[in-house]
C-alpha cells in the first residue's frame, strides 16, 4: 500500500475545530442529539437528460437539423430540378439537406469526498459518526453536480455559436430590469421575465412541457411576497401556491424551483473538469438570478454512479471512507436555455 504523505490525515472526533486536545469533545454522558450542517437543496439531476455508460471516456449525443417544406410544381422531379443557369447545374429545390453534428460529453475525473476515522477515537466516542459522515460526503458530491449543471446552463444560454457552428439555435439572456440600473429586480419584473422566457422558448419551438426555472432564494420569495398574481386564486391559482406556504409552483407554464447553487462568481474550472473552461463564464457584470430551461437542454453522462466505500486499515488503526462518482455535464440544446439577469 502507498505511503501516507500527510502528517495528520484523520478526522479527530474529540478535537474541537481541528485544533488542541484530541480528547476535548469526548463526553461521559451522551446528550442524545447530534447537530450537523443542514444539507443544501439539490434540484438539477432529475430535470435533464442523463445517460449511463459502462465503459469509455465520453458519450455522443447526435444532433440533427430541421427539415424544409416546398410547394411542388406539377411535373417537376422531386429529385432533380434545374435551379441554375449553366448546363448541368441541376439540383433539387424539394430535397432537404439536413445539418448533422454531435455533442460529446466527456467523463470528468473521479470526484471524491473522503474521511479517516481513527480506531481509538471511535472507541472513545459516545455517538455514531459513520452514517453522518457518509451522508455529508454524498451531499458534497451532489452539490458539485448541481453547481456544475447550473453553470453549464448559463454558459449554454450565452454561447455565441450553436451546435451546428451557426447562430440559428442560440440561447437567450433576459435583463429583468432592462439595464436601467444595477438595483435587483422586483417581483413584478421577475414574473414578467418568466413570461418573456416562455415566449422566447415558444418562438424557438421548444416544447411547452418539461420547462423549469431555478431561481435564487431572494428572487423566488419576491414572486411570493411582491407579486401576488402568481398565487392569487382570482387569477386561476388552482393550488399554485400561497403566502402561507411560501411557495409558488409555476409561472407561464414553467415550474419554479429555488437553489443556492446559481453562480455568483466567475467560473474557475477545477482540475479534472473535461467539458467547461475558465473563460466560459464570468459573473461580475451578469448578476444571474435564475435559469429557465427545457429538460432537453442539458446532458449528463455517468460512468460511475454515486457510491460509498469503507476500509479498515490495520497499519493506520482506523477506517477510511470514500464517496465517489464519475460523471460529465454539458449543454445539449442552447435554444432551450434562458438566463435571467439584471
């Protein structure tokens, strides 16, 4: 087994804030309650296309353009129609030449979250920590997937070229206060932005079902508190939410969710990221408030799904626990993405 190069790799259960006496927190009597950090809400994984592969480093998502339609002139050949002025310049005005391309989603390096528990500390401790440690490590990995998917969505909404190398199928960015100021948008402006986003998706022939919007908590609660039309029964609420519940289910046919994982800073691609680069996203002049998207907009490829392993190591007298997965995330359809900013 490889040498351990760190002076103190263990999570010392009796040490307070990683400093001082390693027995400081050990008690003689268990108080009966364990306080842990609240988990962050993860929303993105069920809302997009996910493909699982058993081997390989990437997966291909084929892209095919749209067909054209032309009225037929009686007697003309569908296969050949003389559209040129020089002899032999024969082509068909009826046949569609489909554009073809592909989106390749690469598997990122293995993402890990790990902890080491010394055997002596576990023996002294008065409550179980393994289940809590593994749960928190699983959430750490899930959080990273959520953040990366939302970044990929914002990058896709801003992209200058589409999947065919042109500008036909681009995403959109909607300024919620129309660039008037840097003051955060009101609830009315956010709701109007959602209607504008729905119109934008309609005009790009994006299906009306499976549309979602992830807002930051500030914008989400502005819809509930500042724009009561979204939850007003006089406007056909039909269980769409209430001030009492602090929830709104949908606006303009778009299901509304909230998350703390929307980007608030320039993106710096971590080592091991294969699909996104540092220059893809800057947040300073684009205060992202939300992302509107269709289920087909984003893609994830899984090679290794979330798993947790543990091993007791005799020479170190403790247990090593590792949570891991190997996935990659990328934009598939730019036109199905709308970023809400101010």
